[in-house]
C-alpha cells in the first residue's frame, strides 16, 4: 500500500462521502441481516463496532489510493482499487475487533454483507457521476489509459477532435497550459487543470501515466524540461507531429510518436530555394550513389519531391537497394525509379550506367565512413572505396556530360587524424583538381563537395549503438567525458546537400552550419531519459578514445577561412588548392596497389596530405 492523502477541497469531500458510505453500509448490513427489522438490543453493538470499522476502512481507502483519480474519469482501475481496499478492510476488521476485545455482537453475515454493500456504494456513486457527466453508461468499463494533454492551443483542439472521431488507447482527462486565460476553461468539454509547472502534482492527483505534448512549436528547452520531468515521474511522454508535417498534410495531428533527439537539439527547419531546386531537378535524370545508405536514401526522398524524370538508385548492397526500392514503391509511386546494383570502383559498370542513362546530376554518397573500422586492417580498402570510387564516378560523369557532380564529404576531412577523414579529404582534392581542369578532360561538369558532421541515426553513428545499449539495460559507453561532435538530422543534411548542389558552380567545398557542438555524454544521458529511464538505472561508462578519434571535430582546417553564401546555413571553405601532380601520383598509387598494409597507407597519406595527423588522439 502507498498512502495517498486527499489534495484539495474536492478530494476531502470525496473522503467524507466514502466515510459516510462506510457508516451507512455497516448499518444496512445489520438491517438486512434481520430482514429489514433491526432489534433494539443490537444498536449498542452497531455503535461500539462502527467506531472501529469506519477508521479501518478509511485507512484502507487511503492506502489503496482511492483519491488519486477524479470521479469525472472513473473507470476500471478505480474499481480495482475499490475492490482491493474493501477486501483488505474486510479481512482486517474481524481481526481488529477480536484483538482489541470489542464488546459487541457481530453476526458473521454482517461481515459478508458489509463489504458487498460498500463496493456497491463506492463504485456505484462514482460510475453514476461519470455517466451523468458523460451522458452515457458503461463508463466504468472503459479500458483506455488516462492521459494529460500538455498545451491547450489549436493543436490540442485538433487532437481532441480527432480523438473524438477515432478509437485510441488513450483517454484524455484534462489539459495543462501556461496561459492564465485558458486555465479553468474547457476545450472540447475537457478542463484546463493548471499550468505545465503543476504536471507532477496533477498527474499524481488523477493518477495518469501518459502525457501528450500538443505544442508543435515548443522550443527545445521546454521539450527537454518535460522529458526530464516525465522520466522522473514515470510518465510516458508522446508528442504530436511537427508543425511542418501537419501543414504539408503528411500526417494527422493524432499521429502521436515518442519524443526524439531531433526534437531536443534545437535545429531550426531548413529554408530551401524550392523554385531553384525545382528548376535544378524537375524533369531531369538524377543519379544517387550509395542510395541505400542513410544519407543516400534521404537524398533520394528529397529529390523525389522535385519530380525528376528518372531517379537512378546506385547501390552495392542488395538488401539496402531492395529496401529503398520498396520504400519508393509505397511513398513515391509516381516517380520513375531505376535500381542499379554495382560498385562505384568498377569503371565498366559505372561507365555503362552513365552512357545508358545520361544523368544530368550525380550525388555521390557512396563511402566507407566508420572511423574505427577503417583505421585498423582496412586502411587500403577505405582509400580505394572513398578515393578511387570518387575518381571512377567523377570521370564517368564527366565523359557522359553530367552537369553537376556533388560529392558528400565530412568534417573529419579537416586536419584528419584517421584514415576515413584523410580519404575524404583526398576525394575533395580530386574534385577540386577535376574542376580546375588540371586533369585531362572537358570543363563541362561542375564538381562540388559538401562537408558536414554527424547525422542523427545514420548507420555507424552513436545513436543506434546507444539505443541498443539502453534496451539491453546498459551501460552506455562513451569514449571520453569531454568528447564533442556536431550533429544535424538526416533530412536537414540531405536538404542542404541539394541546396549546395543548386548553388555550386564548380570547385567549391561547401561547409554546412552545424550549430553548436554537442557533448556525447550529454547526448547519452538525454537518450536515457527519452527511454523513460534515469541515469541511476542505466549507467554511463568511459572507454577511452579509439584509434584516430578526435576530442573535437572541426569544419575548417588550419589556415582555412570561409565565405558567406546567399543561404544562411551554407558557407564556402577557402581550402588549399589541390596540386595536380600530387593528385595524379596519389591516383596512380591507389589504382595500382592491392596489398599495402595500414602502416604503408599511413606513410603515403603523410606524403599527400601535410595536414594528416596520424595517431593524434585527443587532437582538436
């Protein structure tokens, strides 16, 4: 039992009602026992025992939490608590009467009739009140879970209207809102019970375990506060979809979902040049390499919105390609899609695709990007895939007359300390050299690189790893207490890549505005709270920096500066010019070498990239 004392005048009134019902039930039990004619000699027994019975039963009511809920929303959980309380009191009363030697005659039938009558009085009064309020009967048999709506604006109103038309596992019993003008009022017949700051108090009083955040424009600070509070209270917090998704008609306001990291990191929506992108992509054949990856797949979805004549999905992994193909059949049936299996390093396959389909725009997202995996035992393969793959794709694109070739790069290419970052910096230099026409060929194709940091939920990121660790009960492992990373959502990254492709004239390295860096340990703690746990339940352990890992990533190299662009979230890095001879030597070595070990690869990288800082753990 967990004693819950009444909170507020109404709750004390309910307690008074229940105590009175206890008194009446004890008297009526005697009255029924003697066939509706109570002998006078039993009145002293009634008076002597009722002074024990009523306090015992009231104590049971308090112990089983009969005053956590509201009569207005009485349902099966309330009936269950009544049965538990009355049952416990029925067992305790004869024991107490014997133990304290109460001088009274109590027929055994009274001990049976009294709890039955009390259940009828307590349960009947509650269900009658709710039935009167709801103008319907059977309300006590409602099996839905009570919930609070946080926010009492237009989204909350639309949500309640949707709930009234459809079945849901949740039953809204009230709303909370910080506006004094709304408190005490009703929306769709449901009361605004108080401000958001009283969530803990109100939730305890009416015994809810679910809450719905119905403020699509809520700032991240408010969302974080509510996530923390709900996690501490054991409340499952859901949210309505984003305002952007609701306005575009992608989902209804009642399509509830869990709060996600994107909601808490404070990234404002990207403003795209939709007219420009429509001109750039509409009616054209567009190829995306690495189309089955997290970034590649989202690029495909964003491109599809601008109605290309054909979308070429180029992917090495069979299952990844199958998955994105099925996704497009469902979400974009009107977009002609061609699925192409192949390796970006295979010049015959890539050349065949380019000649046959003649894409106007190519987004090259195929890459190996997992730093620790590429750092040990796989250095040469990282170099071949990320550098040679870019060269093969770029050369074939130029030969086919592609208008723009956009290469997806990474912040790890800046002052690289690992193989993956160094390989992507070489790929950037390759695109620079191609556009500068230092290698043979036409200037027709514009080569553009786009550099950004980590994306939430991408394959190989810490997010899926943390989710698995939390589901397994922990601990969550973080390499260093001070390690930070830049983060953005996958849709945001893909949208900005498209915007850079539209704006680029060739030779640029675009740098995305990644906002403020986020401490990985803070991210881990946030995910623990989002899972409904607290850090005491799921521990955080530090494992030490991994090979090639930096404490803090950078978006510009030493000596680099950046120039603004018309788009507030895109800048152009003034990177060191690529040396044509150096690029040619690098390509020749990568093309011819098949057996170099990790040490030899690192030695060659130091020759090609003076900024490569091999093994500088903790570098900034």
